[in-house]
C-alpha cells in the first residue's frame, strides 16, 4: 500500500512538472547548460524534457543536437550517434555550425548521415509529401475561407436588397394617336416602329401629292358678254384656276397617288388603334431591385465652442451635440 501511494505521488508529481514545463524555456536551459560546459546536465535535461513535453520539430531538432554534442563531448559516442540519427530523421538536411561545433563532432555527424543515407532519403520523401499535404490543406482552407467570405458578402447584399414595385398607369386615349403611340406605350417597340414608318411614309406621300396637284393649276381669264355689270356694261371678266388639258394625265396620276396613300395611312392608323386596344393594359407593376446603403457607424458627439461679447468683457460657451 505504501509503495502504491509512493508510485502515485511520483506519477502525479511528474505529471504536474510536465504540465508546468515550458518548451521554449527547456530549450534555453539545455542550451545554457551546454554552453557552460555542463554536458552531463545538458544531456539529462534534454532527454527528460523530450520525454515529458511536446515540442515542435524545430525545438526537438535543437534538443537532439544539444544532447548529441553533449554526449560526444562526454565520450559517449553511441549516445551521440543515436541523437544525431534522431535529429536527421527530423531534418535530413540539417547542418551543424562549423564555427560553434568542433570538427570531430561534425565528422561523426556526417558519418551518421552517410551510414543512414537510404533511410534518410525515405524521410525526405515523407517530409516532402507532408509538406505538399500541408500546402494543399492551407490552399483548401484559404479556398473555404474565400467561399465563406463570398457567401457572407452575398447574404449581406441580399439583406440590403429591397424590391421596389412601381405601378405604371397607361392612358387609354394614347391608343388613338397615330404613328404607333399605343404600341410604344405598351413597350412593344417592333410593332410601334412598323406602324410609325408605314403611316409616316404614306402620310408624307399623300401630302406631297396634294401640293403637286395644286401646282398643276394655272390662272385663266373668262369673258362673258351676256351679263350686265353694275356700271352698265354687258361684258364680265373673271379670273379662274384650272388644270390645262395637256396636264390632265399628271393630275390623274397625282390624284390616284394622293388618295391611295391617304387611304393606306388611315388604314394603318385604324389597324394600329385596334392592335393597341387589343393589347392595352390599364396599369402594370414594374419591379426593380435596389441596394440599401451599408450601415454607417453613428457619428460621435460634436463639441462646439461659442464666444460672445458681454458688457465689459468676453464670454464663452461649450455646446455638445449628439
């Protein structure tokens, strides 16, 4: 029973010491012991620390180097070789500092590297695979973060998006205006353009024909001898306009063109009115999406200093607005 309690106490004490152990501090303590020539203490401290605490690969590499060099300086070559090998298994391309490490120790270290070249090549491959896997994980995390940020941005935009419904009223009388006015009002641009072009061409042609016909008329003087004028004479002279017989053919052509194009104009107008009435909608609802401005931080209090004259001096006031 006493031995069990002692064992529990030792394990608990070791666990508490491990929990209190700080990796950075242990590396520095081991380095200080080594640099002060206390190789046995440095070796023990490094071994004990690595058994009871989790270090990064870089910290563990440093501890193995300190332990290996301490063991080499103590003459414990096998222990030094073991730590050199463990160091190289963490970093196969590790180099000792030639300005801080004696050449014999470097020679022993390089010998361990040569003796385990094949195994270290496998370690390099594994490290490369781990590095590639880590790179892919970092890339994947960055991609996921970007996607999350994009989703968050879209959610914020949707939260700020409002739908504006506008009711547009369309007057019924517009349907009776020529030149496709009813179609344009309904947003039917194609039919509107067709009616506008046809009616414009026919109307202009009919107007041109009207003026062309008027240009055919010439002035003539008519004398009547069987009329009694107020002055007592029996001769009556009148000025009239008529189309010469030589231009009757022109008159007939222009008249046919005038009435035919005029008829087509009115027919197109009538068809446009019928089409516009058929498609007429008294009112429509137009929906548009609008973005609200992002919320802004409330402005801080404003402080204003006011100076004003007083009888026999100058006064001042401080105004704070929120």
